[in-house]
C-alpha cells in the first residue's frame, strides 16, 4: 500500500528548507545555521521574530508611519484592527510597546505598517517617530487583539475615533476598500486641530470614492469635545449600527456610559490604548521569583512587574498597560490581585499579567 503525502504544495518549500536547516545543524556545530544566517541577513534568524525599518513616513508634525519588513516567522494573515508588539533598543536596553497595525492584511505581503504619535510623556513613542532610520532592526511580536470586524462586515457601521485612535480603524477602512466591500459606514473623527489629523487626505479620498462612507470631522481645540447627545443629529440611526470606538480613555468612558444608558452596549466595541489602574491593590507581601532565587517585599500598590524590576529580575514587559500580555508569568503559589477589576488569581500554574497585578500576601512566580 502506497502512502500518500498530506502536505500541500504551499507547505513543501518550507518543509524542504526545514530539512536543510536540520542537516546543516550537524555540520556547523558548535555554531548553528542561525549564527551564519544572521551574518547574511538579520531577518533570517528563527531565534526571535525580527523586522527591519524600510521607511519612516511623516504623517503630521508629531506622528509617523513605520514601514516594517518582518523576518522569518511572521504571518501576514492578521485581522484589520489588531495590534503588534515592537521592541527597540534604546540606550542598550530593549523597550517594548504595542501599536495597532494600520496597513491592510496582504496574502502576499512583504511589509506591514504601524502609525505612532509621539506623546509628551512617551519616551518610546518619541523615539519611534523621530529616532529610527531605515535599516534599523527591531523585534516584533505577532498580531493580537479582538478589536476586529466580523467577516462579512455588518451592514451598518459607526466609527468613533479620537487622535491616534484612528489607526486600527484605518486598517479596517483600507481592507474594506481593497475588497470592494465597504458597507454603509459613518466615521466621526475628533482631532485637536486639522494639522494633527492623521490620514486626513486619504480619508478624504475614501469618502470621495465611496458614496456609502460619511465622514464627520471635529477639531476639539476650537470646537470642543464630541457631545454624545449630538449623535442623534450626526447619525440618526446610531442605535442600529455596530460601533467601533478607539481613542483617549475619557472619551471611551463617556461612549460606554452613553451606550449603556441606551441599553445597546452589546453593539459597542472598544480598543483602549491605556488602562486605568484604579482598583484596590493587594495587601502586599513577599514576592519570590523562583528561577532567579530573588525575593522582594512589596506593598499593595506596587505591581508585580515593578517589584521584580526593583529586585533586579529581567522581567518581560511590553505595553505596561495590561493590553499586550507580553508580561504574563506563571503563578506558582500564593495570590495576586488585578488592579483593573479586583479579580484575584490564586491557582497554581495560573497565568497572570504582572504589569496590572499586585501581591495579596506572599506569592511565588516562575521566572
């Protein structure tokens, strides 16, 4: 009986390459193929996911789009609206942040784009906008997040965005435009000024080419913030639409309250760039980092991530806001409390996000 192959034609080149790599392993010890490939092209390593900055495109005075060519291991099948982690080396230390992918997914893609606004308090965002040059190698984390449109998209959409909150929505609009499937959509875009409105010209072109896309612009420095009571005038059927909102925390809080009051919170989808850690902390206690053998006393207001850094532990981190999950470690014993909602985690082998949790008594983590 002849065995039949279960691999597809698309999978065979990768399988062949993997066999070659394994064979070369035996010929290059103690150096591995990755050591040689890294010399030829840093993007070919399989030890970590990398990317190369191809272009930095200014969008406004304080915002830029980074065109990135991902290396080995990247998948171009992300969903529009998702974010990706990016790590850059600053003063000898790798710093991680997460940003929405502003480009549309491409089946035969070669690059992705993230659009960043330099914030006054944002050291990393300022570095990304003004401190990177083409050719810079960065580290990447695969796309994640559930701020995405279903397929097919809803028949009626409402986008409420503020500032750089337009970036995940731009990926959605670009994807719908490319597929020729843009439904009845209303975009309300709040920006401090016209000059700081990211993607202004492209949005105007989309509105001009799609009769079913309606765009409202609000310049908050001169016209004030969006009054949600005005939705009845701006978009009379807003209660019937699936709404996607992204922007500053206070704006999203107000939108959430407005939709809850209308009893249609199930139609609202949010993407937050920051999380308010206003919940009650833990009681504090001794936090032990098992593999490093280090223990630190921590109060109930200090996150596990901060406590580990104070103890000199090489803690993984990304957004430091509870969004990207880069900081997640395994809880060995004890309890921690989530500062966002007061939820406690006390089961052995339970994953916990160290950037938003504090100790509830003594606890041990696996790092």
